[in-house]
C-alpha cells in the first residue's frame, strides 16, 4: 500500500506548507487549498472507479482466470478478456504459442 502512504504524506506535507510558509500569502493559500480539495475529490473518484473495475472483473470468468497470473490485475485482465475470443486462447497450445 505504498500508494496510500505516499498520498497521505504528500497531503500532510502540502497542509504543512499551506499553514506555515503560505500563511503570509492568502491569495496563494486559497489557490493551493482549492487544488488540494480537487486532489481529494479526484482520489475519491479513482477509488470508486477502481472498485467498479474489480467488481466487473470478478463477474467475468475469463478475467478471473487471467488474474491468477502474477502481476495481472483487474484492468489488464478485463482488457484482454474483452478483446480476445475464448477460442483463440484454447487453440494457442496447438500453434506453439501457448508453450
């Protein structure tokens, strides 16, 4: 969960700057606070979209199968599952590509 830790530390660092160094510059402080609010909103929207992608992947049998491979997450699994006909996956071993 390094991404979460990075987001928390970046946000807390920005808040320290706003309350400390920018205290004497109210016009810049207002801009930075607005940008931090937009950032929080974007992070929340990303969380919602990630949950929807994971739910969609769980509903797709081929995507679930792809996600058993190391390093394959819901986005990649759904991308491949939606563009690859199942027959192509079955026949790959006959052509030597599945080995």
